[in-house]
C-alpha cells in the first residue's frame, strides 16, 4: 500500500510539470484477462474455481469462458514531450459456464448428480495513468487502479440451486505496451490496438493480451 501511495504521489508531481492535455479517449476491447485470480488465498479462483480433482468422470463435457469484454476511458490532464498523464476508468464484464454431466469429485467423495455452474461478474477500476509514445505506432503505459469487483456463481446440482456472491475492493497496478494496427476502413480518429500487459494485485499476477478499438 505504501508503494502504491508513493507511485501515486510521483505520478501527480510529474504531471504538474507538463502542459495541459485535454484529450479524451474511449476504447472498446476484449482481453484474455478473465479477472479470476487463482494463485492467492481468498481469490476468486479458490472460491469459485471451475476445476475439480478426482477421476476422469469429473471432467466437464462443455466449458465456455468468453474473453473479458471492457470499456475504457482516458482523460489526459498534462503532457510533456512524448509523455502524457491523466485519469482512466475501465469497466469489465466476465462470463463462464461449465457442465459436469456425470457429477464431480471433491477429494474421494463423488457427487453423482449432473451439475452446471455459471459465473458472471463485473469490475470497475479507476486511477491515474502515465503513457510514453517512443514511436507514433507504439505506446508504453503504467496504471494504478482502485478496483471494485463483484462475482456471482450460480450452481445447479440435481434439484439443488445455489448462488454465491463475492464482492471486494483492492488496489491494482498494470504495465502495458500497445501497438497501433492500421485499419483504413475505421475512418479518421479511430484505430485498433494490440496490447500486451502485466497486471498485479493483492490476489494475483498475470500477463494478458488485449485487442482494443478506439471509438474517439
């Protein structure tokens, strides 16, 4: 938390050194980041995990997890040379479903009822950002977020219908590199970007790939 606070203060001080930048940008995108941490205790992966241990009969016959969809908005505040500082906000939507037609195992216990689990959720992230564009087609970005997340798991196991909900707020940081992809059909002011990012929070760390379309 102290490191995040120090980075935030540093970003603010650097931003004050530049000239005003009033550019507003809006993006629509999809990312391989499923927003479901798996490595830390208390993460969604441990609470809402789709995998089970046991024999082959616990293997799901149908698993569908769509890419995470998101809307991202950036408001530039200051800029100096090829660097820009501002505020950003992102809204992500996640969804997945898994079927166990022959039941599943928890350790040595076999639950024989057909089971289906559906996971949906969203999270909202806001915070400061800094970008550096060493080339016209390339941009490096650093973000510090406060993220509020809500996940819901609905499980149907035979005649049982259960719903679990996880809500939490946590700090998050991201380093990213994005490349502009020329698509003349999009028209002026619109573009496609391919982004490779490293995201870290108190629950997990991951490298992800995203495709973004700049609306304006």
